[in-house]
């Protein structure tokens, strides 16, 4: 039993119990920080995991210590057989959750409930329709916002993920927090991170300290409450006194949380990434299709994990394009 657990423990003693599975590279939005303006070359359909392959690989991870699986994309709900994927994964003894842009989530309310999916992360980077349209390159603000309200009404635990970009939506930080006054949601501010094709630079990034400056200018010290972070949490969590919801900051760049990382990622074409920032990948799908054991590949990938951000352990290294442009675009990794 101990040996089975060890394949998900890296050389720094971090136990990886959280698997994020991208179901598709397709998306019905075109967010600028996620997808390059010119688009991306998609994997051939034959290279994408089937629902049986998703289940088989997921079960291997669960058998070896994974207790939580989050489904991502692209947009996971645009996958044609997503209902089957959800139903199969729901049979595993694991906490199942999903990240969505909420454009079509209203069609899946019953399925999500039937599969005991209660925790839903929704990507929303602006509360202003015009800005939403600009960053997503689509005109879906009203349906997304209404679907967020629907998810809350239907009893789901909703987290809103907002990627902050200086000069674009940083002036909405307080507006986002004020959503939590009447809505029992968690708004999470995410630092803009470097990926291939998203034109990242440090000047566009809104740091943890800058977010808190906005917060402290809008609320008194007594109103801003620091609340308990969950084990292995990527975020620093707060709430405003008397508000129903909370807010958090995910500072992957300025304050990395690598010491307690328990996350690994599986791309839609069956590649294991041991870190979001890592340039390297391990091919599980080919090995699975050859009828071979994927556990040795998983163990090798976990053992190769760097201590910090795929080896980019300083902000100076993050600023070198030759290091992060070898990584995938975010849309083909999975959020």
C-alpha cells in the first residue's frame, strides 16, 4: 500500500492528491490570456482521450492516492460526450469538480447534480459587458452572469476566477468584492501568468500587494478579515465583515505556493504535466493504448518535478521568454 502512495510523492515530500483533467482543447470563448490571437493548432481527434481512456487514467491516479479531480478545458462542457465522462468519473471514490466559462452550463444543471458535482469554478474577468467582450472576443456577458446567478440559486458552491491585467480590469477589484456582499460566492483574483502566445510581461501583472492596496483603500482594517486557508490551498483568503461571500488572491508569480503543491495536470491529449509552468510532459495515452502500465511513467514524472514553478524560481527567470514560451498555451493545458 505504501509503495502505491509513493508514486505520487515527489523528491520534496509533496504528495499529489489533486488531478486536473482537461477534457478538450476546444472552447467557445477566445480569452486573450489563454489563447493566442492567431489561434492554436489543435490535436487531431484521434489523439484526444476517449471517455474510457479518461476514466482508466483517472482510476489509476485514484487507486494511487488522488482524492480530488477537477475537469477543465478549453471549455469542458463543449465536449460532445461530456455527460458520459461525468457519469463514469462520478463512480470513482473522489471529489469531482469542474471549471467552466458558464456560457452553456445551464444545460447541465441536472447532470452536475446527478454526478454529485457541487463545486464549480467560473472564469469571469470583468463585470462590464464591453470589457468582457474584449477579453473573451465574444458577446456572452449577459448569459454568463445570469448563469452564475442560476448556479448560486441551484445550490452550487461557486468560485469566480478573475485574471487581473493592469490597466484593464484592476479597477474592478472592489466591484468584484462587493458581489460577495449578497452572493455566497468566493471571488478569486489570479495573477497574470506567462504562457505561450499570451504576450505576458511583468508590467501587466497585478500583484498580491497591489490587490490588497485596493482592498485597504476601500475598506477599513476592521472590515477586512483574514480567513482560514484550506490545506494545500493556492489562495490567500479574506472576507469583508458582514458579507455573505469571500475573496481570495492566487499569487502564482509573486508569492508562489509551491511548497504545499499537491496538483498534477492531464492534458486532453493524454500528456501528464507535473507543474503548470513546466515545459516537459509525459505521454500516458500512447503507453495506455499500447496496453502497458502507465504507473512507472507517472512516478518518473512526479520525481522530476522542480521545487518551484517548473524551475523558474525567480521573477527574473519568468521574464525570459525562451523559458516560458516552450510551454503550451493555457487553453491546451487546462485551467
